[in-house]
C-alpha cells in the first residue's frame, strides 16, 4: 500500500516537472536536498539556465550558472531527480538560441573590462595616497610651535606668497665648457 502512495506521488511530481517548461535564458531557483551527518537540509541554487538537454525524458537535464564571489559556478541538474525538492522559475528571458554557452565568455569579457578600468583607476589614485609619515600625529612640542606661529603672524595671504616665491626659485649654476685641444 505504501508503494502505491509513493508511486502516485512520484508520478504527480513527474507530471509537474514535465509541465514546468524550463528554457535557456530562464532564471531559476532550484531547492536541492543535501544530506549531512544524517540530517537533510535544503540548499537553494539560483542562476541562469544555459542549456536544457534530452527534453522531458527520464534522463533530461538542465544546466544552471550563477556567479558566487566573482567566480562562475555551473551545476547540471537531472530534471526528475528525487534530490530536487522544488524548481521555481524566477524570471523568463527571450533568447534566440537553445544553448547560451556564449554567456560564459561574455561575462568573462565584461569582468576583464571592468578590472582593466579598475586597474587604470587605481594607477591614477597613487597621487592621492598620503605617505604614512605625513599621517602620523605631531609631537606636542611641534603642535605648540605651530600654534604659536599662527598667533604671531598677522600677514595677509599675499605677503605670505611673496615670501615663498624666492624660496621656490633655484639658483643659476654656471657651467663651463672646455674645448678639446686641437692638434696642429
């Protein structure tokens, strides 16, 4: 009697999965039963369906790809596996192909492009990085001397720039050129 109930349940589940109509381009959420140390838990694998193979036969499979921590992960699920608790279609996308394996290369190309831009950005920010010596706190004596100098100076910004200008100039260095002795 229990086998008849299980058989009816199994046939009902098969009918539901046949009618599910998973296609390439769909975003699906697959609830997978995982057995660890005698306990069963459900893990959700959500991603893009790349391919569907062997139709609605007993050996029918579908490939799902997701990006986890910047790494592409693909899993091939048997359509009628008892280890699949539930399959949900989250979103449907219109594709012109039955197998969209080109997505692997497309995503890799986009990641390379963004990393290239990121590296260029990092190279231009080197000028903005403050050296560790400048970030260190001043000693209390230096802080007091800076405060005293600020209190004692009542100069306008123009006069302070005039004082800085001579310091910025570099003294001219005389260079002597010697002629090579000629042989006569």
